[in-house]
C-alpha cells in the first residue's frame, strides 16, 4: 500500500511520461492520461491502487473542469446560438438517451449478462453515452482551422448543450438509485434542493461576488487572488454537497457567477494549471478502473459496445443535422466529429458504477468501449474529408462547384496575391493592396464572413487554403505571393509544403504569434515570418520614445533599423515590370529568384568557388526539394535549386549570368 505522497508522485510521473509520448505522436494529452492509467492500474502492472486518495484527486479534477465550463457560460452566446444549442443539441442528447434505453431493453432479451439493467440504469447509461469529448474535438477543430466553419459551429453548439445537460444529469442519476416507489419523491426533493441552492448562490452570490472580488483585487496580491479563487470554487462545491447534490454543480455555479464579472479572463488564466493537472489525474484514475483481462476475455462484447454507440451517434447526429438544414457533407462531418465518447461520459459512468445501478461487469465493458472510441477519434477526424467523399456523392459535386467559383473569380488575374484567411489581418492587407491597385484573392472558411465580404465587394471565396485544389483554383501558378494571415504553425507548415510543391519560386509570408517557430517555418520555405509580438513591441517602444521627448525622426530611424535587422526582405524586394522607373539608375536593392537548370554553370560548385561577393550580391536563401537549406560558404549547389539574390539590378543580373552560364 502506497502512502498518499508516494501515490501522488507515481501518478504525476506516469502523467508526464504519458503526455510526452502522446504529444510526440501528435495525439491529445487526455489519451495519454487514459493509457498510463490503464498501464499502472491494479488490473495491469498493479503499481497504483484504487484508493480514497485517487478518488479525491479525481473529484477535484471534475470540480475544476465544471468551474471552467461555468466560466464559459454566457447568456448572450447561448441566445445567439439558441437554435442549434437548444434545438440540435437538446435533440441529440434526448434521442441518444431514448435510443440507449430501447437498445438496453432489446439487449436484455438477447444477452443474459444485461438482463438486470433497469430503465433508470439505462437512462443513466444513455446520458453517459450521449456525451462527446469537448477536449479532443475542440483541439482538433482548432488545429484544422474548422472552429468557424459551418460544421464546426454545429459541433460546438452540440458540445455546449452536452456540457449544460451534465448539470441536471448529475442531479437525476443519484435519484435513480432509489427504490422505484421512492423515485418521484426523491426527484422532487432533489429538484427543490437544487432550486434553493441555485437561488442562494445566484441571487445572493451575484450581489456579493463583484464587490468581494473588488476588495480582494485592491489588496494587489496575486496569492490572495488565487486563495480567494480556490475558496470560492471549493466553497460552492461544498455547499451543493451539503445539500445532497453534486460537487460539480457548485463549481459550475461558481464559474457562472465569476463569468459575469470583469475578472473572468484573469481567473481563466489562473485556474488553468489547476484544472489541467487535476483533470489529467482524473483521467488516470478512470484508466485505472479498466480491467484488461476482463476486456480480452470478452473482446467481442467490447467491440460490439464500441461499434454500436459510435454508429448510433453518427447516424443520429447526421440525421438531426440534416433535419436542421445542414447539407449532406456538413451533416456527415458533424456526425463523425461527435460519434466518440466524452470525458463527461466517464463522470456519469463513474457515478453509475459507484451507485451500483449497473453490474460492474457491464460497467467494465462500457468503460473499455468508451476509452477505445476516444482513442480512434483523432484518426476519424483526420480522415473525415475522405470518409465524407465516399459516403456522399453530392459532396464531390458541391466541392467541384465551390472550386469552379474560385477559379472563375481568379481566371483573368495575373501576379495577384493569395490571402489565406480573411480575418482582421487579412482584411487590413486586402485594403492596402487595393489602395496600391494590386489584385488579390482571399480564401476563408467562415461562410458568414465570406458572404458579408463578397456583398461589400471584397474578392474573397469560401475555401480551405490548406487544400491543394483550392490553391490551384485560386491561381497559385499565376500568383505573385501567398500571405498566411492567421497564426497557426501546423496549418502554415502544411500550406508551405503545398505552395512550394505547386509553385516553388512563389514567396510566402507567414504570420506568427512570436519567434518560437521561426526556424521551423523558415526551414519549410517561408520567405519571411512576421511575429505579432515583435511588431507590438516596436509600436509600443516608438510611442514610449515619442512621449519621452525623443525626436520623431530618430524614433522612426530606430524602428526602421530594428525592422531591417529582423526582416531581411525589407532590405530588398522582388521587382517586376512596374518598377522600371524606380530602377532607372539601377541603385535600388531588390530580391531576385534564380532557378538552376541541371546544366547550369553553378551546379556542383560551392558558393566560395562562385565568389558572388565580387558583384556586391548576397544570397538570402536557397530552396531545395521544397525546403529551405542552411547557407554556408561551403554549400554545394545542385540542379533544381532556387537561389534568392539580394542586390542592385545590375549586380543581380551579373550574378545570375555567373550562376546560369554553361
């Protein structure tokens, strides 16, 4: 038997190893927690026991998760999404519960192992199976830039209602453990207590919360702020527990109260480490419950319980999405994203097992099937497009029409700029390009934004810039540049790969949050990476210097020097025919790309041998096989290399002749 400290250290060590391994595989950390829980649990290696300590840690994880959901609770947001949240979302949860109850009734007549499942237990089980993983789905949608897409909005709406539905389910499930003749009284008493506690917390707490937080904040102490935050979260959970309700309900209400104050965003940042760590430990404890031997012995039942709920939810959600006006492709994507089990399903299943509503044997099988469904979820989402194409013949036609529309808008354009993403940054860039009479075409995945922009005259189309077909339709082979205006390194890397595969000499400018991924993006072929943090600091410094009395001319000079040092491209640019007048004296510095043929003079020679410095020319980049390579004097050039030169028009021309002349 481990001590509490030894058990905690074991869980933390296992969590670190699990998260590192699954991060390396580009899978959500939650799956790593589940995997290590299974491995170290009493039914596998036996390193950790299922004790009161692990249950306490698990409860705290759920408390802080529900608190975070309460923080996200917003009445205006719910009102704006009311049709999909309370229409599509409510229909999904209720029909999943009803379908589970019907399936349980049917299974009781086919499988003797499930003959003792009551209607109350089937209802609780349906609530658990109705949940989908907010953590996995939202993360994958964010990485795929699909949060604002049409199917992304439907998915988030359903997930939001599932989160809200957990609150009444946590109240209802314990009541179902009572004798059948006492259920009505128990439910009525639970509802009365819930109303009383909610009135106490929401009416009195709402009045006290803002003024009390103001008092705490005025003390200007970070640790006092954190202590107060923990006191409110755990205190509200204690109040609901004393009323015979769930700890999670109190935490949810506490989050709701704070969400209405101006301290919401500070609280979100401060509570996040507690939430993530404790939630990870909760998933480890869930994994520890899984009996591997039992699962192996009954593998066919596990696979049946895996396939049946996943297929049921997929068909049900797809049909409901179609009923609520979605196209076939959107409905299929929504169903695929939500077919798996969710973290709140484990919360309810844990509660069901603790109340002994269902035989432990069945709980083990369902637990195993839920874990497996979450393990396959990332792979289903990664291949969602291919699956939709196979299932829907109309999807080919719709995507072809969309690509045709993009192509028709760009067919007559030459030397235009392709803008990936038409958010605030993309729209600002588009306005500047219009003022300079430079043609552009933007691609964006937010249908509302695209519609509004098109009505106002913007040259934007609905399309995924990270797809090869969209880039070709947007005229990448005729474009002068590609600008990635959203700060997402994974998507930018994919776009860079496609861009340099389709148009190797096309300059690509990438936006990023900071310099963290600078080397990775430049190695992938980015002509320049523009970090928001640097630009923000330069503007902050320039305003501060002006306010301190430094002459404006000197401030401008310092800022420009800083930019010149950071941005190589600003010391030159790719020229075209329209620059002939500016370069009449051949004194302006420019950038020029040279592609080496297989028989060019420079092939097989090092940069030292070529001695381009005598022309006052600098090699800023060399791209080889779609990637940017490090440039040193000893670099040997190969056929197919793309060399970017910086210098005056005359010097660049002379250097190009030396590189190419056979």
